């Protein structure tokens, strides 16, 4: 008989932090569960405070975040995740979002930030809170970066971006200089040598389209996806009415391009992608809404040639046998004798983006990868040139907004530490407090509900926001679905009688009492210290994924050895060389 396998771990800060999956999955460590439970008790001001404290772009993220928190939500193991992102929007629209004032008692230095996107705004916000004087240089006439130019208004209204940006700039007294192109109007070297800046954080995003060697790509009527979306955001007029549009790609940018094209009045919008419907990387909701709006999908088709003499006349496609090889790597194979031509007047390519390196014109000593990103230290985000740092998509390549926010904060902290010849490392401490807590007995009966949306016929001809905010009553009900993973039963080994009462009463069979010899104990990272032997011990095994925090184990224990504890995590940036491990 095969023995069950268990991993014995030390109950340290890392363990308890991982035990709150929504928070540990968030790049900036937002206490999602706590703002959700604040909404459940209608405390919107507190919910807004919790959501915005680690994330200066919380209002934007409440509308368009890729919500890694939600994808990791433990409730998803039972039925469906809590609607965390939509509830964040409720918090930020119903509560009062406050930005921290600039701290005092620190000699502030002037730091130039290139780009007013998520990474640039986050870096400026963090630097201002520390006490420095950031100045943002933005090439366009507005804040937001790719959230303003790459995300269509039907998903993210411009007023949300501008109001969130204004909150940061005004409350923290951050200077913004718009319509300034670094590398053209002024060089980075000039910022350092003539303008009096002590350091530079480049956060220019990934605005250049990635091109593939496809025959016919230079024909009239071929657009790159990111250029098309930026043109739509700038209210450029496209001659699309009555024409047939074909979009190439299967990601979210392809969905944005196709759905934006629909709103411009073409005869038909088709989408061609190599992936099957199940393999498409685009968000499932984006796919669903694109289909509702009339986009015609051609899955498992690969582009072969854009046809035409001077203007586009069609797209030749070949059937895709498989996109990934046996090792899961992107390595498409095709069925060459299965080809089809889709008539087209316009072809929009959405193959990916990469950063533009023109911001670094005249800057000696900096090198770039083939993906357009500068060579950097992955921890500090510093480039090869002293005093020059990168953040956001420029540092990592295209990613999600909340990751860019985290990158901007990390770059700001690295700059602050660099001034003192040190290195910044983020550490977490936890504290626990015994609380009187039990899960709502009706929690299992509350099903997930999606926010209401405009009907397809109401949205095909305009860029009005498609998703509607939760009604307050629905928001409170949806927030009650949270399992509140920051609360957890803890066991006192000194007073436990090993009676097994907690094991017997657990409704989800989360607990087991075993002897070490009855199982395979996995040794590895974060295990018990070597000096602490398991020989002769009884182990209490707990399945954290199935625990619903019902509190029955607490009430069943005859000696009070089990209690419910609320865990709170405190972030601390450590700057000393010794503590940072330098």
C-alpha cells in the first residue's frame, strides 16, 4: 500500500502569507479578502482604503485588472472564485480613496521618470511618499500610458484614468510634463547633467508592434494592432464602414482590436488564430463578449499570406494541426493541404508588442535584448548605466497593469537605496490576533454573480462602458462568499489532548491525526529545523485548500486548544547591506 505523502512546514510568515492566496497572488500584496469583507458589512470607506493603500492605481485596476487574486481564490476550489475585481470597483466607486501625504524629515532628491503609465505613476507615488521629488515626462497629452491608449474606452473609460492620475499627482504634489519625448526633445544625459536630476526611471511601456515575416504585410489596409488601438483611443478616423476586417491573433489585444473594429461599422469582423477555442490566451469573458458582438472566429487557422496587389483583398490561412509540442512549447504544425482564403479589405495584426529604445538615444553603456528591453539587474531593476533604472513593460516585456505597478514601486525603492549605496529588499512580518469568528452558515448557498452588462445590441455602435457596476445589495451578497482566508484555526500543541474531536467534527475532512511512519514526509524548503525530530510525535495534518473557516473545530475542542486567529502582514523595505544579503 502506498503511503500518503505530506509536506511538513514551519508555520512562519511565508506559510501564513501563502495561506491567503488572493493576497499572495497579488503582485503588490493587496489584502483583497479584507476589502471584500469590508464591503460585506457596507464599510466602503474602509474597503477603499484597504484596496488603495498598496496600489496607487486601484481605481483603474478595479475596472480592468487581470485579477491574479481571483484566479487564485480558494473559493474557486469549491465552486467559483469570489468576484474580487468587480468588488474592488465597487469599493473605489462607493468609498473615499485617499492618497498618503508626502512624508517629512528626509532630504528629497529630484528623480526623472519617463512615462506616465502604471509603472511611472506608481514609481512617482512611492518616491513622493518616501520624500523625494519625482518629475514625470510623458510623450502624450495625458496620463495612463497603455491603459489610456491600448485599452478601449468600452472597457476602461478615460475619466477613470484621469481621475486616478489626478489623485496621485495632486495629493502628492508630483510634477507632470506632457508632450515631451525623451530621446527627441531632450536626452537622458541632459536630464542628469543639465536639468539637475539625481536618477532616472524609464517606464516607457511596450508600444512598438512585434512583426512577423508575412507576405503582403506592407499592403494598403494592413494595420498593426497596437497602432490601430492607439489610433482609436486618439479618435483617429478609420475608413472601415462597410468593409470586411480580419484580425490576426488570439489574445486580449486581438479581442480589443476586433471589438473596437465592430464599433466602427464594418460589414464583418473576422478573427483568425492558431489556437483552438480552448487554447486561446484571451480572457474568457472577452471571448464571450466578442462573439456576442458578432465577431466571427476562425480557430486553428494560421496566416499564410496577405493577398492583394496594392490594397488588401484577402488573407490566406492554413489549418493548424497543433500549436504546442509534447513538451508544451509553442511549436505549431500545419496541415498544408487544408487552406482557405478569407476575403478582407483590412487586416489587423496583433502578434505582440515590444518597447521602443529611442528614449535611450545618446546614452552610452546601455545594451538591449532582442525583445527591446534593456539589460537590467532583475532584483533592483538597475541598468548597466549608473543611476538609470527601468520599470514596467520596459523592464519585463508586455505584462499586466498590476505587475507594472509593482515594478514601479520596486524601482522607486531601489533608487532610494541606491542613493546610499545599498540595496532594497521587501520583507514581510505577520502578527496574529485571536478573534471570535465563524463562517456564515449560508455561505455555500451564495452563488457567484457576474456584474450586469450592456446588451450586445446596445454596445455595437458606441464605446460606452460595457460592464456595469454591482448594485450595492448584490455587492454585499457577493462579498459574503469570501472564505476569509486571513482567518485560520491555530492549534496549541502544549494543551492539545490528541482526542480527535476536531477531526471528527470537520465538515470538509480537512484534518487528520497520523504518526510519521504512516506517511511519506517530504523534506525540503521551509521544513522543520534539523534539530527537531518527528520521531514519536503525532502529526496534525491540515488541508488548507478545503478549510472553510467554519470554526467547528474551535467549539468542539474540550480544552480550548484550538482558536481562530486573524493574520495581518506588514511590509518592510530593508535597506542595509547585511540584511539585504549583499
